[in-house]
C-alpha cells in the first residue's frame, strides 16, 4: 500500500478497460486520480466506485485529440491540486484495415486519438510537472507498436508513433526530472477487444506466438503502469515495458 501516496495522477481513457484498472490500482496505492475520458457516464461511475472503496478521484470530460480540452483540464488540475505527478496516456481506439483498404479518414481518426492525443497530453502536463520538480509520463503503446500485424496498418503505425514519441520526449525532459516510458501490452480482455476474445479462432490468431497462450487481464497491465508511475522506477526513462505473455520473445 502507498506506492504512489500523495501523487496526483491523470489517467486518460479511464472510464473502461485497462484505464479503469489503472485508476483503481493507482487510487488503492494512494494517488489522487483525475480520470479523463469522453465517456461521462462510465467515467463518473468509475469515480464513484473508487471513492466508495476509500480512494480519491474525480472525473473530467476530455477528448484527447482536442487541445482546448487539454488546456481546460490543465487549468482545472492546477486549480484543484496545484500540480501533476503522473500522466497515463492510455485512451485509444482500434479500427482494422490493410494498407490498401484503409480509408484516409479512418487513418486520420486513428492518428488523431492514438498519436496526437498522446502528444497533446505530454505537451500539456510537462510545464506543470516541471514547476513541481518532476514527474512520470506513461504512454500506452502495444506489442503492435514494435512488430506489425496484418489488417491493422493504421493501429500499428499509431502505436509505433507512441513508442518513438515516448523516447523523443524523454530526451527533452530528463533534465527537468520528468521520466517518460511506454508500455506495450498484447491482447488484453477489455471493451476494445471483446469481439476478439469472445471468438476462439480470432483469439488464437491474435495470441500468435504468445508463450503464455492467453489474453492478459487489465490488472496484469496495471501492475506495470503502477511501477512506472511510482518512484520505484526512478532510474527508467525512454524505456519500453513489454507486458505481452511472451509474444515478442521468439
Ligand atoms: N485491449 C487490448 O487488447 C490492447 C492491447 C494493446 C494495447 N491496447 C491499448 O490500451 C489502451 C486502452 O485500451 P482498452 O483495451 O482498455 O480500450 P477500451 O476501448 O476498453 O477503453 C478505451 C477508453 O478510452 C476512451 N476513449 C476513446 N477515445 C477517447 C478520446 N478521444 N478521448 C478520451 N477518451 C477516449 C473510451 O471512452 C474508453 O473509456 C489503448 O491505447 C489501446 O490501444 C489495448
């Protein structure tokens, strides 16, 4: 208990899925969580559950692809808490498609949420973290940000962008005591993947070379996020934490 005690943590996409598990664990370990999502209903419900369990949390409506929304969030967090210690840029969407059949508007939409959303998050919180003397940014990429997969060209490209955006930002802000790392989950049981995990054939295909042979539970990814958010990872920056059941091992 208390591994992130006293820290202020913004988690994007915290209403459902993995983000929800990140919020739960960070709050259990003493952080004050600012859950930011486009989904007000599930976001407020998640916050209510955290508070019921004895944690500290609030909901802010945010579309990660909107700079105006990020500016409003920044002002609110500074007014309410005076600082930000942790940003988990987790919100993401998935649309399938090959290089030949992906419509340009879908490509743009994926980049707007998955890549621009992560860029805007870092751009917004870095000044607040710098003022506070440091912080930890955790960007959620994917195993498909390291290797390719058929019929997922835009998704793979956005997640690869998150991987290198993380390293580039890390080189800029280490001097300010700000660490920036990426997390690379493989298939995880969430809303985003529910159609796949309910289909044994699709699950087998997506698990591919996974050594552990099953999808992850969101809590198994949350453990890695907690580590990167906490001071236990103080010597890590620009790193990629792969949590993939051995998908990339062979
Ligand atoms: N589930 C998987 O198998 C898997 C594997 C590897 C990586 N990931 C990545 O993990 C992250 C979380 O995925 P998940 O499976 O929990 O997804 P999910 O669909 O279950 O939840 C995503 C959350 O993000 C929110 N969101 C979507 N667009 C948003 C926007 N523009 N602004 C703010 N919030 C927005 C949704 O409302 C939702 O609460 C994503 O970045 C995803 O790409 C998922």
